[in-house]
């Protein structure tokens, strides 16, 4: 049970059409209801603000320290990483990111925060997690330069039987997604962005077990052939899609498989330099950037459903940067906003609505201005509602977490 809310006077933006209409909303038990159904609930004046569904970062590692040139991760165990991840998630919520999908995080840190925020202790964003990612020996995610030995990192297994056990084990731990490292990527030294790292028998087993358990699978997947096979077998989302082509785009559309493009990881060279990416990753990122943008355009052309994710930290600032990069790559601003809000919701089982309606999960943001005229207003919401709870705000971030990660 959460305290009901009455939200009066916002112009509600429909991200499918770009049109707004003024309507009062009630919120009760985490869900949007008719305003008449919340009795004498306290009224929040949101008149003059634009209201819409909150943003989603569908590809995160909340405690991630990509490359970590300072070596922070070597002295950190699960408790310290858990705290850092929580601050990152709360800062993101203060920047309008009310939905987060974590796709590979050690020690089930994502699942613990997701449960805490869902219970309102503390109030925070909606977090769905895959827990630990699953990869094969020597596959994507092989640590550079070495593993953080104090954490339970990815599950590294080979062969159908071991993969079946890994998927079932993640279900048992409460993962809402399964994440597999199907192809190489940028991170690890001895791989290519489209080199397949599962045998067909291994991939078929993962998909058979996950489908049987009704748990969606997200695949780190750079190559076209791997994406086609993953889509045929019922895969729910292709992550990155560095080298997808028209053929793969058609297959994804036909199967209803989503793309989470994470263009930042091949496009944001300033960030790579700042974060100390090693030469193999930097060079591969730069070499993949043009094809990655072409892959996104091919998918949009073919009608593939797109959701947004940055794959970088801190989540809040990086997700906003990702939205600008998507627009720079040729995606219409309204389509970016739709992917970042309604797209994330639909991918994560929160319904197909494109504007807050009775029955919608109440993850909402209220903005001073029109995000279609000025996307910068998206990162400075006046009010944020997540899981139907109003988050306390203080100058652009939840009051207790202004410093962020
Ligand atoms: Zn990632």
C-alpha cells in the first residue's frame, strides 16, 4: 500500500503522436487511476508542467566501473559496490530515469535494489535485473586486465547442460531477465564484435529453458547471423547490434525481437578517453561506429522496436547523452522519446500505453517545458513518481543523493 496521489493540471504528452492534453490523474497502489478514485488524497499542483512516462535505461550495470583505471574495484567487495550502485540508481531517478533494466551485475545487487525500491524502502526507480550475466569460457566480459576476485561476477559455463543449470539457477535467484554474451564486443581483447561465442546447441538450450520458464532473454549480440538465430529462437532483445544488416533487421521485426542500440559505446570518444579505455577497445569502438549507426537505421527502416540504454555510468547523465546521440544518428526526436519511455515500458512488461492512462504503472515525470522543443528539460524534472510514489526532490536529484556515484 502506498499513499494515493492527486496530480492536477499537467499537459500529458503522448509519445506516439507528440500531442498533449490537459488531464488530472490519480495514483493509487502504484497504478494510474481516475482522479475521482483517489478521494481526498493530497493534491500536487502540476499545472503548467508537461507530464509523461518516465525514462528507461534498458542496458545498465549499476555498479559497473568500466575499465576502472584507478583500480577502485580491486579494493571493493559487494557491500561497497551495492552502496555505490544504489546511489547511481537514485541519482538516475532524480534525472527522470524511473525505469532501469540491469543486464549483468555481480552478487545480485540489481535484484536487491529492485526489491527494496519496489517495497518503498527506500523509494526509488523500478529496477528489473538479470543478476549475473552468462557467458562461455574466454567469451565477452573476460576481464581486462583481471577479475575482481571479491565479487561473484558473470557465470562462466560451457555446454548445454551447464547452460541449462545456469539459466535455472538465475530463475531460482529471482532474476527477471536472462542476459547472455552471445557474441564478442568491445570490452575484451580476444574477440570481434560479431564473432559468435555459443554453439547452436548451447544457444538452443538457453532459449528452450528460458522460454519454458517464461523468462525473457537479452543477448549481447553484435553480429547479424547471431541476431537472426537468437530472434528465431524467441530472443526478446538484441543488445548493441553493432553489425546488424537489413536481413537481420527483417528477422527481428518478424520475430518481435527488440533492439537496445547503446550507440554511446561506439560514438562517445571523449568518454572513452576520460574513462581510460584500453587501445583494443577504443580502436574497435571507433572502427565499429559507422556500421553501428547504419545498423540502427536499418532496424528503424524495417520497423524493429527500439528501447534505449546507455551501458555507461553514471546512468542518469549517460542515458541523456545516449538520447542525443540517437537523434544525431538520424532517429526522429519524437521516436527517441517514445523509445526511451513507452519503449522501455513495453519491453519490460509495463504495458503498451504511450501516455499515462488509468491502469498504467505509475512511473511519471513532470517537466518545466516541452521536451520535444528542448530535450534538456528531460534531465531536470520538477517531480518524479516511481512505483506510484512521489520521490523527494531537491534541485534536480532526490534530496539524499545529490552527490551521485
Ligand atoms: Zn553492457
